[in-house]
C-alpha cells in the first residue's frame, strides 16, 4: 500500500515519511504540485496527504485531480490554515479529513487507518491463511492468536502476499509497493526480503509457505500437512 505525501517543509516531511514507513507503508514525497501531478499519472496511491501552502500554489487544487484519476484514494489535508472557513473549503473540495499543524504523528496514522476502512465504519474481516491471521485495517499479524512483530518491509511484503493468497504477485508489483521511488535498492533486495520473511514465518510455525514463481514473482499459500 502506497501513500502520497505532498509537503514542502523538508524537516516535517521527513518526520512524517519516517512515521509512515515505520507503520509498514510505502511513501512517495514531493514538494510541489507539479511533481505530484506527474507522480499521479504513473503510480496508484491509497492515501494522499496534501499540504495547502506549496511553492507553486494551493495543494487543494490536487484534490479534484486525484478524485478524477484515482477515485478510490483517501485524501487528508495537512495545513497551518486553521480557520473554520479553510477547513470547510478543504472538505467541500473533496478531502476526507483535515489535520491542522502542528499535529501528533500517531494521531495522523490513526486517521489514515480510519480513512482506509469501509464506508459506514464496517471493519474488514481478518484474512486467515494457515495459523496466520492478518487484520488489513490495523495491519496486526497474529499466529494462533498471538501478536507477531515484523520489520516494516516484511510487514509490507506480507500485506501484499496475504491479500492475494494462492495467487502469484509479480515482482514488479511488490517492488512498487514496498519500496519508495526515492529508495536505493539493489537487484537482489526483494529476494533477500522474501527469504527473511519466509524464515521468520517458518520459525513462528505460521502454517504458510511462500513459493517462488521463477521469472514472475511470489505466492503465499497454506502449508500442506507433513506426510
């Protein structure tokens, strides 16, 4: 799952991006409307965090473009504009939520999770494969009911594989979702990440296997009982 961050304040953007990555999401950061518009034409985003006061205009102008190009995206406005009229303007323009600077980063993550839930507040049932259960709303992993802590990219990889259990997920899709566009990765990074997650799940007796589809990608399935 990938998040778009449009914020021109470098220090704040760095703190926000680090917090998002720590939660297991990939994030692409841009500091202008122009750069963001180019990214929207090339990449799908589950959530967009938009500052209003940008060097080349009001971030609010991106809302209509996102709604047109990626109607399923959730939009949160991040701004120092705290007047009631400004908040109303942002919500009326199509934003899903509004955070006024300065804001708490944990609250920001809670609001991101809230916007990703189904309309009407319905929760998506956890996905169970073998002894493993993955709550896609909270991104909590349990094995036989016991919570499991995974590293950020291990969690992002598991997220994608579990959502498409029993289907091959291509290497290109995994690379796009797990690594940000600014990340420097070597050609074997994904292979190493899969090996680590595979070993971790085996160690925890998760009851799942991660299969390699040579030249294509990877697939997660329920482990077959030993003969």
